[in-house]
C-alpha cells in the first residue's frame, strides 16, 4: 500500500473517532456551497468531552478571546453581504461552518470534520480528484502553528485554505503547502517594517522576547538573520514561558517571568521587541507592572499589536510606549453595527455542542465594542477579503453572469486554480495573490493610546511590501519626560570624523576615537578605520574629507620678493650703466687692464643673470626650472672663470713671464685666456646636464614639515644636494681666484685687483656655504627667498665689487686713465723690484 493510501487510512480512522459526532461547529449557515471557518474564540481549554474511547478537549468556561469573535463576525458579515449581492454569485447561496479552535488545542478535529462527507466518513480512494468534502474552502486559522497543522491535512486534498493572519515564512513553501494562501503580508515584511522603524529612531540596542512555540522561534530567528552584521544589535534574547493546557501559570514559570523582567530592568536596552501570541503576555505584563518597569519602548508583533484585552491590562500605560506592526486599517461599511448583532443560527443538529451557544461571546464583544470600533478594521479586512477571494473564484468557476450561475459540483482542486487567478478591487484595494500565495496589503505602525476619546491603536506610519519602505512617519507621544525620543544605544553615535573602536562582541558597542590630522573617515567605506589623505591633500583632526594643501611658492606681492626685486633691478641698471661706460672708454688703459673684450662678456652675462631673477617668483614650471638650474649657473660660472683667469694672467705678466717665457708665449699665442674660460664653461655645462638628468626638470611637491597644510613646490626635491653639486666648480674657482689675487697684492696699483677680487670671491664662497647650511635647517619659501637674495648679492658683488671701482676711477679720476700714468706705475713697480 502506497504512502498516500496509508495516509488516507489514518485519516479514515481519525474521522471515525473524531468527526463522527458533527458537534464541533459553533455557528452554521446552510447554503449551496459551504465555507469552513477556524477562529479562536477561547484562549485555552478546560474540561474534555468523551468521543467514543478518545478524550477530545473542548473550549468551555474560560476566557473569551474578543478579537477572535470579532474575526468570526467578519466572516459572517462577508458571507451575508455576498449572499445579498445580486452581481456576485447571483442565485447562489454561500453557507458556512465555523469552529472554535481554542487557540491551538482544537485543530485536528475541525479539519477532519471539514474534509469528511455528510456521513462523516472519508472513503479510501486511489484518486481524490472527484472527491467532494463537506466544505469548498477553509478560512483560517489565525496563528502559524495552527495553520501548519491544518494545512498538512488540507494540502493532501488540495482543499483551498486562506489564512488571515499567520505570517510565518515557512508557509510560503508551495511544495509543502500547495493549497495554502494568505491575505496578509509575510513575516519578512513585518520584520523589515520593525527594523526600519528602529533605524529611523536610531535604536541600535534592543532586547528580544520570543515565545517558545514555532511563531516565536521562527520570527526571532528571522529578526536575528535580518540584523546580522547590521546597525542594530540584540543585547539579549529570552524565551517567554508558554501556558500549558488545563493549567494556570506554574511557580517555575512565574519565577521565569520575574527573572526576565529583572533582566530587562538591568539592561541598558530600552527597546523591547516581543514575538509572542497574546495568550503568553497577560501574566508577563502583569509582572512588568508589578515590578514598576517603566520607560521602555515595546514593539509588538502582529499577534498582539491590536489586542484589545491586553490593551486593557491595569497599569500597562505606565510601562512605556507601545508600538505595533499590523495590517492597514480598511473601513468596512456596516460592520461595526453588524458586530454587536448576535448569531441567529441554531444548532447544527439536534445534539448540543461544546460552544454552540457561546453565551459570553456577545457580552464580551459589547463590552469591548468601543475599542474595537475606534481601532478600525485591520485583520478584519483580511478575513473579509479572504471570503471575497473564494466568492470571486466560485463566480468564475461556475461561469456566472449578471443574473445566474451554473450550479454544479465543485471539486477542491478546481476552486484552488481559480483562487490563484483572482484579481479584483475590494473597498479601493486590489486583491490578488503573488507567486507565494500572499496578498500585498500595506502594513501600519500603530501606537497604543489610552485616551478613551481616541483610537486606542493610532496609526503613525505605513509600510509598503511592494516598495519595501517605511513612510509617512508622524509624531509620536512618547511616555518620557518632555516627550523626548527614548534613547536605546549601547554606545552613542560617534561625532563626525570619529572612527569606531569595537568594545566586546557587539558591533553596536564601541568607543569613538578622533581621526588624526592627515586622515579622514569615509563611513561608506570603513567606519572602523581612518583613511589617509592623498599626498596633495590634508585634513584637520576629526574630519570626514580632505582639502587641497596650499601650494607654497614665492609670490610677487610679498615684501621679501619686492625687496629682492628692487635689488635685482638696481643691479641690472648699474651693470647696464657700467657696460655703457666701458663701451665709451673701451680704448682706455683702465678698461683694457680690467680685461678688455672679456669685460663685455662678463657684463653681458651679468645682465642675463639679472633677468633670470623673476623666474624664482611664481609656481615653478619646466621652463623656469631650466633657467634656475641651467642658464643662471652657467652665466655665473663664466663670470667667475673670467675673473679667475684674469687674475692668473696678471700674475703671469708681472711675476712668471720672466721665469717661464716660453710658457707665457704659448699662453699669449694660443689665447690661453679664452681657451681656459671655454674649458671651464664646457665643464660647467657637463655638470649642469648631469645634475638635470639626475634630478629632472619637472617641478615636485613636498610637505612642509612645519605646516603640513602647505605643499612646497620646487624644481628639485634634493635642492641642497643639487646646489652643492652645481656650485662645487664655482667654489673651486672662487678659491683659485682668491689665491691669484692674493699673489698679486704687490703689483702696481692700476693692476692690483686683489682687494676687489678677494671681496667678490670671499663673499661668494661664504654666502654659498651659509646658504647650504641654512637649507639643512629650514625649508619652504624661506629657502627660496634666501637663495634668491644670495644670488642677487653675488651678482651685485661682481657688478659693483669688481667693476664699480674701475668706473669710479674712469669717471672721477680721468688723469689716472692715461697710458703715461700706467707706464709710470709700471716703471715704479720695476724699480722697486730691482
């Protein structure tokens, strides 16, 4: 025998035991097609009824579940409204069989009763495609655990089942539950709405309480998975004790509740998320009130988000702010009046049933009618739309037109196919089932109010499952001092530019540390580490971005630049004047003794060197760097080489010509002066080329060590080393020139240039060494201005120190600028030597 046959045999046995006395139907309305309704009218069971040899629990003489009766009335209202509608299922009468499932205790018997035929028997068949059970569809029950139990039976027969409030994501598995549909969003959307609500108010440190049943475990797991690695941390999670059948709360469970509330008191988490059926919460919240635990934000799952009895617990309003996730309110015209009308149906058969009369149902509903009316139709609309979904499917299956339907046998699998296809508008809301069998109704965030004149469950936000977004968030009346938003954070949010340093195992617990200067915090990339600014940028302490470093270079508007520029202009003009004077007195002995044609080479190069001074001002470029590192050094070296060679030549004429006449004759014949200058110039050019190739001509930037906000832009990153290399030849020439000048200190006055050359060369030598020493200590623009100042002074030392005295003699002592005077000075020198 196959597994399906064994299952049918087992069901047949159960039906013989449980379903034979059809006395579990609380409310019955005959019709052409019956709907089965499963609702929780009583929260627990007391007593048992004996059916043959098996004891079956019955719901009797216990606390009335007002919301369950309210939902049952919604199904009755929808059926009667459809029966009175001439356009939907015309000439067809819908009936119903409604059963109190006593929360979770009475699920099997009703579903077997619905599956049985009129004779309460289920025949063994190989194929049930043509089997017709007592009802064409089942509406309910309300909680996931009961729905799972019922669906396991109904799915074997493909009998359509539409639940109105069970949200477990396991019910989306159509391989396991092919006949199950829901007129409520899945748990995934409820969880997402909760998370977005907590993120909106910056609550990242929460406590979670779950019931020990499937509902609590599954939703607690879903919330944990959603928050894994996110911005919200669970401080702790506790399991609430579940009430057992036929028992009041045990001492152990009572002590468990005391411990949980004490733990809540001690925790710094002020937001408490509770996933539990309302049955487990009455004793819990009484304990919360008893321990005077206040100031919390309670986030209710849909199972108790709008429970009127729990809302009525004495002193509950003092415990904090209550926010709940529930289905949106859709007003149903006429239902508020219908709710308080008692059932007119009589007993199902001649035998009395356990809850047939439901004496307390109407009285309890009347006592809570105000709160039910003000709170609106939320889950009620889910029941209402479920009935209409079946009705529209029947309308299509029976081929109904505006006046009549073709009444025929309806098989469960046929109706199930049509229910999947329904798409209609009901009270301005579109009703259709997605591929997982859910209707995408909007969710609402409600706040509990205790003002009798207001809605006890005031809507403060909405959530769209299709968009996955929380919106229309309104002001909330917080139960805090000055109506301030409660704070529930393990660690306060870090200020801008502060990184997080984890403390403990929770990502929400951390220390805030300022990002150091030169670093910034990019929260989108990594909020636990500060990133380093790019090389051309900088940041202050505790910054979230970097700013461009200020480029530092010599600028024209600065006072030192202006002073040096004036000195350079003075040097240029004085050199130009000297050139003119020497040109006009070119044939005089004074000019010829100073070097003759070589003087014009020196003066021209000095003028070129003065024109190079402006390239030190402004941001360096390749062209300006070339002038600094090549043109100016070459010009300056040629000038020094001319002075050095001139000193050597004078010494040779007066002191060495007689001793080395042949060498002197070669020197004169082959123009030793110009050859020497050319050789030194070539050597300088080679030095400059090597230096430029080694360091490059492209400007470079480096950080100012004294002020990191500044980037020093220069031609050479190793400027001091490059300066030493480029000036080494010049320093050598200055020493040699100084030596020859010293050797000629006893020459005739007109040829004795020792003191002028000594001044020029000594100044150059000491200034160059001082500049290198200065550059080893300081950097930045100050080095550039000192370098430029030393350069101008060196040029002035040659212009005025070497050529200045000669111009003075030419202009103010013309009598000494004659051949006769020069010959007399030479004769006097010769006589002294003899």
